[in-house]
C-alpha cells in the first residue's frame, strides 16, 4: 500500500515563506507525476503545481512566480512558497499519479498552511 506523508505546513505571516515536503512509501513506478493541490474551507480542491518525472512543471496562475515545485526522486516532492498571502491559506495535499501502466493515483492526508495578515 502506498502512503504519502506531507510535512512543513504551519502558521506564517503574510510575506513569509514555507517549504512543504512529501514522501511516498511503498512501491510506485519511477515514471509519474507528483503534485500539490489545496483546498480552502468552502472551496473545491484546486491544483497548485505538478511536476513530471522529467521535470515538466505546471503552476496555477495564482502562484506563478511565488511557488516552486521540485522533486528529489520518484517518491519525494517539495513545494517552496515565498511571498505568501492570506489567500494561500488552505489544506495542501500531495498527489502522485501515473496515467499509464501501472495506473495509480494516491493522495496524502494534507498539511495545513495558514497565512495571517
């Protein structure tokens, strides 16, 4: 069974920075896409950033220039967040998926990021 464990969330003032980490345990293929999504109360879960095995990245417009996604290997992904804004407050979820073979889609439990004004 694959589990994703996130860390690095917390409370920070506006303008501050945080780095989230996520590591997958268990067996997954080396070719996959890892990403971060977030969900604020009353809102739907939304994409923050994703990164493929070969380093292709996608960012939400709202975080471009402030957030950077990177990965250490097939199982570990980071999200560096700078110039945080109160509207970045949300639960952040790590995801790893492969739409090829073997197909899989796993989610972490989430880590809370709170940005005070």
